[in-house]
C-alpha cells in the first residue's frame, strides 16, 4: 500500500510556492474521508492539491501529480491523474514502478511550464 501524501501549489499573487500538506483521514462507517486541515495558516488563497504517486525517481525524489519528468532519449512529460490512475501526459499507459527508476523529476507544471510542450 502506498503512502497517502499531498502537496499544494499556492497560486495566489503573494505566495507562489509548493508546500507539503498532511491529510487528515477520518472514517465514517465504511467510507474514508480524506481532508486537508489547516495548511493555509494566514489568509485565504487559491491552491491546487497534488497527490503523491508512491514512486520515486532515479535520485530518490518523490514523484507527485503535476511533476515534470525527463529521461534519457525521451521528451519531457508530466504526471497526471486520469481514469483512476496516475498516467504520463500524451500517453495512455499507467505509471509503473519499473518506469520510475529511469525518470528524473526536473520541475512541475506550475513553476516550470516551459519545460513541457503544449499537446
């Protein structure tokens, strides 16, 4: 079972940064409710949550949804959640552990959009 972790892109004009957030998991009957609690300490702002894939790149860096990955002899792509699985942009293949050992996280789509070409 993979670890459930999130990070958030704080997209307001004052704080453009990615922060790690902790999920609060509570159980209601047979359902789990995963909420993000108190990670914006001051004021309100827009944010985008990105979930941890449970995978690490060739350097041991955690791979999150929205990360831009590169590898030798391939175009830069990014990780997205689609049809109930983590996938690679422009590809319908589900992200697999065996692939991740060849990748390197080189940025993310919020801070480094210039690293990927529009599809």
